[in-house]
């Protein structure tokens, strides 16, 4: 279970451009569920998602995974936790343009004591499922936005992490691919994964077990 | 953990491939800089080694007569006084000067062959023929440097003509050719017996250029020299002083090397820094992404460290090899005049190049270390930033 307590994020604190992105949010996310964060652009969805996934340090508050407050841990501890438990799908996709699709997908595995090549079969299986098998050895800059999004999707799942954080995962893909992604999210939930996503996509919201609406940095 | 380190190593090599422009710029800069500086340093080392070999061949003490602050011929009457000094083993006469053949100038040295110490120094290292013996005195027999033998196309058994100051033609007979063990010291040297040199230079009766003092084996030359300071109008040169003189001439070359080092350091630091900025945004984003995936700060430093070290060591090593070839096989065109200064260097002469561990270490230190600092430090700063912020700032 993920529990967020009184989470606040203030950017540029004490400066003329101080911005309160997230203010005093508390929520609980059950294991093996899909949770959607929705709200207008700039409401703080991505910031909240980033803090929950430990890639952004909150100004105040607590984040507990199975009862442990991870924010009290060292940077190294949080890094290890991310490596072992998290998969990320970013709003801006964030693939390395000089790498091929398959190289990007295998990139997170470089931080493990494992041979990335051992995961190639799994990666190709996912690529096939998402319809971009033939783009595996192409440089990602040669891929369309939708294809890049699907590649990023595979990258997040390659290690079969327990928690998946997805920021607008269907924003660049067509309807058919969106439907594939909905189905995959549901399959992942069945497989015991917890998925936290931010989205405007009403179809994706329908798939969610729980929906949190955010407005101006607070739960609506 | 081995697989992880192999992964990081592979990733480092991938970075070199991906950041092609930065790799190329650093590679070319380092190549030019290290080629230049290694040619200079290796030649300087070679010249200093030559100086040491030359000093090994020198007497323990050299006594010169000083008049009005300048060296002038010394009377052989000093020999008796010097020989009486405690610790002096023997005193030999020497006459030396310069002679021209064509447009070139050579060093002519006249030695007393009866008292020479054949056991030490490179001066007795011959490629062919023999060294001078007492019976050569007054015969016009000479031993010549390898360079002269090559330029004049003479060998053992041949005759050669030297013009004296009064432009008289003097015929000499070659009985030996020096080896190139000490290329600079003996390259342009013609050694003959003392009486032949005195005749050639038309030295006044009882006068020589200087006196060579050899101390007893258990004596320290400086201590023996201290006992001679009361002698009027003489300058006593010991081997340390000669070596310092050679080093001053061939070594530091009056700040040229310091300037070159400074230019090199500044150039490398600037280029490495500018490249760090060029790829800064991309690198910042990449570090943020890697941190998100679970790369630790140490993993990221390891990646950047390997990347910079491989690039720096490869470029510097290649530069040193090119620098060595440039100096040793092509005589360092454009640099040679600076390196040798007033020293005469015919075109047939090959620079004495020596690769010393100190120079190699110094070159690596001024090339690889700045590169490591300018790439690893920004990577470390990015790695200790929140991954989301690092990526956001890179995108901004």
C-alpha cells in the first residue's frame, strides 16, 4: 500500500516566483489497483506523481510504502528502492534519441547486476504486443510520437516492477493503441501490479479503481 | 556485481559513440596538444640525458684561468700546485676550441692520451677503430664523431682537412669513430692528441685551454675543490656545475616550457569545459533519467569517469606516440630551433629523444585530470539533484 500524508511541494521557496505546486495532499493507494490522478493542466498531477515515485523531494509530508516512510531514507536508499520496485512512463516520453528502440528499452537494466541481453526476448514480446516489433532496431528519433510512447511503455515494464507510474500514458497514441494500453494496465493489475497514473483520457479513467481529482495543488 | 560494472562500462563506451562531436573535439585537441608537448618534453629529456652522459665523461674538476672575468689559456705551471693539493689523483692538460669545415663548425678537443681514464664516460665509446694512445701524440691521428664521419663521408683510415684560424689547411688521419651512445656530446667532436691541438690552435708554449683534475676514488670532488680556492685567478668547475650549465642550455630553455605548459593547461581546461557545457543539457537530462531508473550517484560517476578516462588516456597516449615519432624520426620541425637554441644542429643530426616516466606521467596529469574534473564534477552535481528536477532543468 502507498500512503501519502500531508504532501506539499513548493518550488522556488522564499523567492519572488515561489509556486505551491502541491498543497497538503493525503491519499491511500491499495496494492493491485489502478489509481488515476486527474485535473486540469498545471494542477500538480505530475508533481504529485513525481514525489510519490521518489524522483522529486517534497517540501513537507510523508510517503509510506507498506508502512515505511521512504523519505527518511538516504538518496542511495531511494535510488535502490526505485530500481527494484518502480517503472516509469513519462509525459514527455524521455527516450534517448541517439539510441535504438531496443537499446532504450534495455537501458534501465544497466543499473542491475544482470545481462541486459537476457531481457531481449521479453522486450521483443512486448514490442510485438504493442505493434512496433519492426521498429526495434530503429533510432527512436525515427519513430512517431505514438511509437515512442509505446517504446517508453515497454521500457517501464521490462523489469516487471511492482509499481508503475505513468504520466499521461495515452497522450500521443491513437485510439487502437490506447485500447491496447488499457488492456495491458488491466492485465498488469491482475498480475498484482499497482498502477498510478495521471491522465485526461476519460476511457483510461474508466479503467481506474480509484480516481483522485486535483485542483490547484489540492484534492478537489 | 561484475555484470553491473560491465554494463556501466558498456554504457560509457556508448556515450563516447553517442556524443560524437564532443569526442571528436576533445580527441583532436588532445592530440595536437599532447603531440606538441610530448615532442618538447621527450626531446628535453633526451638532451638532459645527453648532458648527464657528457658530464660523466668530464673530469671531476675543470680548472680554468680567468682574466677580466673571461676564461683564457691557463699555464701548465699550475699543474704542480694543483697536484700537491690533498686528494688530487692526477691533473691532465686539455686544449679545445672550434674549427670549420665548409659552412659547419665542429668542436676540436686535444687530450693528453697518457693519463686518460678509459673506464668511465661515453667519450671512449667507439663504433669503429680505436681511441688515441700515447704514441699518437704529434701524428695528427684523430677520433671523430659519428655525425662528422657521416657528413664528410670519412671512415677509419681516411684523411681529413681542417682549417685553422689562420686558414691553414691541416691534415688529420681518422683512427676511430665515436658511437652514437652520446649523440650530442660526440656528434660534432674531433678528438686529437694535446700537442696536435696546441699546434692547430697555435697555443703559446706552456699554455692549454684548461686543466682536468681527477680526484682520488675515496675523495669528494667538492671537498678537494674547496682546498683550491686560494689559488689566484682560477675558476673551478665541478660536474654539478657543468650539469647545471647543460640543463640550463638544453633543459628549461628560459621559460619556453613553462609557457607551453601553461598554454596547454588553459587550452585543455577551456575545451573540456566548453564541451561539458555543450553536452551539459543533454547530459543533465540523461543523468536525471538514469537516476530515475535506479542508477546511483556512484554509478553515474563511474560511467562519466570511465568515459573521460578512456577518451583522455587514448587521446594523450596517441598524442605522445605521434609526438615521439615527430621528434625522433622527423627531428621536430618548427620546434627544434627552440629546443636547441644556440647549439649547432646539422640537418643530418637526429634529436636525442628519451621517453621518461616523469614526462609521461606529467602529460597524463595535465590532460586527463582536467578532463575528469570538468566531466565528473557536473555529472556528480546532477546526480545529487532530484531526478525530476534535473530532467526539468535540462528541458528548460
